[in-house]
C-alpha cells in the first residue's frame, strides 16, 4: 500500500472496534441505556447494587438474587493487611495513584489470580466493586492522620462509603446523592478508561490487570479529571454574578470551558439532568447555594454554544455534588472509579467472551533507511 | 446512521490511529526500522543504551552524550525503600504483577509526578528504564530467600541486570545475549502494550500511569506470554526427533503452534534471525543443544505453513535464550518489559506531543428499550 492510500483515523473517532450489549448511547437524541434500561428509569428507581447486578448479569435481580449479591459485596469490603500497608506507605500520593497501586497489589494476591473462568472473574469483579470504596476511604482517613473506619454490614454501598470516609452516620440526602452519582457513573460504553480495559483484556490479561489499565487511563485530565477542573473554575469565578463575564472572556480568548462538550453527545448529556437536580437540593440543604448558582450562570452563558452541539456533560455538576458532600477535589477521580468499576468489569467480561486482540496500526512518517555511523564518527 | 451502515473493525485490524516516526515495520518484506535504522544494523553494532538514546532522542548519540545518558541510567538503578518493601510484601506474586505494582508505587512518589513537561518526562522515562531491571532482579532474589544484590555502576545495563539476578559475575556471551535481547524487544510500533500506553497517555494521564497500563496489557498470553508457551511446548516435546510428529498432531487437531504467525509480519520476523543465532551459540556453549534442536525441528516441520504467511516470530527463540541464561519461565514477560520500557516511553512522549483522545466506538446490538419492573414484580 502506498503512503497516499493510508487513511489515519486520529483518535479513532467514529471507528467501531466491536459490538456490545452493555450500553447504548444515542448522542444525537441524548439517550443512554444500560443493558437496554433507560438511565432516567434507573436514576429514579434503582440502587447502585441493583445497577451492578444488571450490568454484570444482563437482567434485573429478583429480591433473593439482590440480597445474595448485596451480601457478597458486604463480605468483601475489608482489605488484606498487606494492601492496607501499601496505603499507609504511599499515603502522601495522589488518591488515584494510591488506588491504582492498591488494586495492582490486590491483583498480585487475589485468591483466584490464575483462574480465568467466568465464575472466578465474577468473584474477582464483585470483590473489586466492594473493595474500591474501602481503598479510597481508608486512604483519605490515613493521610489525614485519622483512624481507618472499618466498613459496616448494615449499610448500603453508598452509605457505607460515606461512613468510612467521614466516620459519622451519613444523612439520607447525602446517601441518595452518592448512590445516584455511582449509578450515573457506572457505565458509559467505550470511554477512554473502558477502552483501555478492553485493550488490556484483549491480550487475555487477567481482570485485575485490565482494571489497573483502566484506572491508569482515568488519571488523565481529558478523561476523569474534568469534574475537578470545573470546581477550580467555580472557585476562580467566585460569585454568581461574575460567571457570565468570565465565560465571555474565556470564549473570546478561545479557551475551553470545562464540563461542556462531549465526543459522543451533541445534545445534553442525560446524566446532567439528575446531577443538576442533586446539586440544587444539596446546595439548599447545606445552606450554600452559591456553587450551584455559579454553575447555573455558567450554563446560561454557554447557551449560544448549543448551536454547535456543545452542552453540559456529566462532569459539569458532579464536582459540586462532591463539594457539597465535603469531599476534597483530589478524590473526584477515585470516586468516578468507585462508580465505574462495575462497567469496566462488564466490558472486560464481554471482551473475554468473544475476543480478538485489539491492535491497530501506526502510519510511519519517519525517514526510511538511515545509515549506521560508528560512534567515533558521529558529530 | 442505521445499523446496516455500521462497519465494525473487530480488533481494529488494519486501522491506522495515528502517525509515528519511531518505528517502521514492513510486514511483507520483513523489515523493521527503529527511528529509520535497520534492526539488523542495530543488532550487529549497537548497545541497548545506544538504542535507548536513539529511540528517545531520534538520533544516535555522540560519545559524550552516550556517556552522560549511561551515567544517568546508572545513577537511577536503586529503588526507594518503600518500593523495596512492596516487593518483599508481595514476593509470592507473579513477577509481572509485582513489576506492575512496583511501577505503580514508583509513580505515586516520583519527584516529578506533577510535572508534565518534556524534560520531566524524559527524567521519569530514564528512571524507569534504570529501575525496571532492579525491580525484576530484586523480586527474583527475594522470593528465593536470597539477599538483594545491589546494582553496580561499573557494569552495562545488561551486565548489571544479570549481576543483580544471579549475584555472580556474568560471562560475556550471556551479557551479549541479554543486551541483544533487550535491543530486539526495545520497540515494535503499536503492539498491544504500546497501544495501551498510548490510549492511557491520550487522556493526558502521566507517564507512570501510562507505563502501568502497558505492563497490564503485557500480562496477557496473547501478547507477552508467548515465549513462555513456546518453552512449555519444548518441554512437552522432550526430544528433537519427536518434534515433527508433535507438530503434525497439533496441526491435525487444528491447534495453534506457539511462536508462529504475527498480525503484521507475513514473512520471517527480522528479529528471529538474531535470536536463532544466539540460541545456537548459547546451546553449544552451555553443552545443552537439545532445546535449540527441538526448536529447529519445530521450525522445519512448520515450513509448509509459510505458504500461508506463517513464520517464526520474536517469541519463538526468545524463550530458549532465557532458558540458557538460567532464567525461570515466569520472568520472561518482565524481561520483555525491561527491553520494551524505552519503546513505551518514546510512544507516550510522541502521543503527548500531538495528542488526540483515543476513543473509538462500540456498536450496540442489545435490546433497545426494556421496561423497568419493580423488584416485587420480578420473577
């Protein structure tokens, strides 16, 4: 093939690499389905545990199945002491780095580490869903010099996370917000971290390795880091009435406004609706509506951009939820990961089930044959 | 777009995702260039340190530059004590898992962790090139209950690795074999681990995160695990005269022969020539030519497959080199990583230099809108 005939699809935009039955996104109409269920139905009715079951088993659980699944999660919330030691040893690191390292360490000693059967992989996946919140909460406590708060079996996944993080009984609105946030972040087709997980899985790397690859990709500001960047913007703006002017200045300087636009959505991200509502409720409840108002005013100032298909995405209001829950900014990415781990597991299992090594090509544009020169003759 | 119009490129085979000036592979003619230099010239003339410089800086170093680069590698061979502790704590794990965890831990405490400048990334890359052999050798010693052998500044990269691994002065043929093996594994365009590194880097995840993602992908038997599988085959065959019959049986049962065929090469992998020669030399030197003879006989029995473009690949003779060097089979993947780390770093830097988020699509083939059913009504 001559160089002229090569088509380079930079970023692989618009290229399909496989079929899936996990998630459907209609970016034109703003529709998001998990296993065929509309995200709005799930946001209004489901718990995160139920959504996990749905994503892993492709159907909603009966009461008995959900109880069993929930019991399995609760049983697996504790971390091996060697992994707790890793968290202590690297406590001053960025929480995403610590999560990645702890999960990698877990993969080294997982009881099913050599078993690639579906049953073993589901066990590993359930363990990871249960362990992620403990890693993040333990790290947050330890780096603050506080005692680790052990998990409680009488609390839901979301409530237990807040309990471990804060060491105090979480209020029901905070629990609902956390649960809904996990649901909305549980899955989003082949975003960069999930795609990374599938690329690793396509070499038949084990589940923990593939999840570690996903966490590695989540670290990047173009993927998992946007919620934090939105809150930095809110801080820079400071007051609701300054939002419009600030946005105009940024647009005039051709700078990007964080939390807007999406590779797939060309209308409003359907998840934004629920996060906007939550942000409003929490802002009023905690007597600090300013953050929400600044976000609202930014959104309003950005309305003209809708003509170009640029709307708020999932990250825009997510940061404010975490802010209202008193969660520090460098935990936003790990919290994204706590929600998304189930989606990664579902995709890794789907990749294993009908695998083909994912290996696209790079088009060489360098010199063709450079002549070797001995070191004495180089200048 | 209707479902009929979607083209799914499973495995992204034949799809170009970017331009590169690092590596050229002509799979039809069996040509491999690093930065424009033919692999045969590099194999005959260069050291691994020189190849590292070439891959990172896009030109061969002068004597002074090479000395400086070599000094930087030597300075960075020691590991922080917290990372040594991780190796001790997880010593019973698979060496690839331990390498992945140690590198992830290094990323958590790297002095340049927040600096994304090219200079900082080159420093991080050089540190990782220097640290990889120490991690692998330290783990091997520690899990055997032996004392860690500290690195020596008077030895080359390859010689020092063998020194740390064995705790004895390595012989020159072993050093040459190790050095050449590292050169031949240093780079190979967008193989699965390098592609994984670039996908992670495309989110602007930091260098350590991107390298961790690469190691995660290398774990899979479809990528880094083939050399080990070849040596298992050699063991199963046992005697040179049994090779032909064994191959016929496998082919009749439509089973794959490990170490043959490649997604890109449709003729002999140019790296195989050098590894074949090394295998022969080491087999004779160490008075154990049987392994080499079995491999030769397998290759001969596979000759009819050449009509289908199936030839030996890099993994076929690599395992026998490690075997002759007395290296256990579960270190083959980490040793691949010791060679390849420089290629990963070069690709991560290239990705950063002209980045676009790598985010292909999945084609949804599941049900369109399933109706929510309350849990009491599910059966």
